[in-house]
């Protein structure tokens, strides 16, 4: 992996997340995601584009994309982060809503030896506690067949695969609803006016708005 600072690693993760749908990452989107002024983002992205090897390609008004080297560096730190979250939950008893910030602090400093030992101790997991895929040691991601819960309609049954949020309050709410990864559910009703879904989970029915169903990803049975 290219030697990078923790700041650059945070940029790499942010660009990776913003470009998974094929779009470029704009400086404004990066600024919002990282909580940094747009002018500072522009300077850092230009620095990353000028690195050897270049970590991003960048053109003014067209945004940034990861190069091959940049993507590998991003997946390396993502692997660290998700392995750490898994370790904190499975081995140290952390709750799934209380690991993100801890993993963010640790992901930049662990060695490759420590990473390998964590992976081995955990049995080489493919997904973290939130259901997010963990890149393997060759930076390949496991197959992801998930779609947003918001895309389901009455009569469809599915299993929760992942919850795409690092917000601790949201994760606690999802936990209270009983929608952890691995939970089966069935869609009972859909409102075309407000996009609310009524789903059955076990013996209870839940009415969920788009702000929740768009962040829960499922696999249709």
C-alpha cells in the first residue's frame, strides 16, 4: 500500500464511498462528508493527484476519481476499519452502534501483521457487524446482492444484509426495531404517497419511512 497520512486515508475512503455509483466525487460533496472547507478539499485532492503514483484523477468542475493505486489504498484502510469493528464487537463486547469512531482512530495505526492476526482470530470474516463487506487480503470484495429495502413491494420477503449508516442513534433505533443483519422480513403494504412500507418482522408489523428503508439493504428470498 502507498504510504499515506491519516488525512489522505480519510479522503480516500470518502472518495471511494462517493464514487461507488460511477460518478465523480465533487469537492463540495467531499467537503460536506469530511466537514472541511471546499478550498481545503481542492488543495488536498490536487496533492493526491500529483502523488507518485497518483491516488486520484482530478479536473476542475469534474470532481475526483480514484486511480488503481488510490482504490487499493482506500480498500486497505476500509479493510482495517471493518475488521476492527468486527473485532471490537465479537471479542471486546462493544455494541454495533459504538464502534465506528473507535475504529476510525485505530484504522490508521495498526500494522499489516496486526491486521492479519485480527483476521485470523476472527476466522477471516467477510462482513462487519453492520453487514458491510470486508475486502480480503487481496482487496477483493465479496459479492453483494443487496438492494435497498425501499425497493421492495407487498408480497416480497427478504433478509436484512446490511445497515448502511455510521450514525449511532440510527443504529440504536434499527436495533430497537429488530432489523439486524440476518433478520427475515416480509412487506405487507406500501404507500405511494409518502413511500412508507409496512413490514412484518416476527410477530410484529412496522411502518417505516424512506429515511430508514433507504439505509437498510436486503436480499430478496
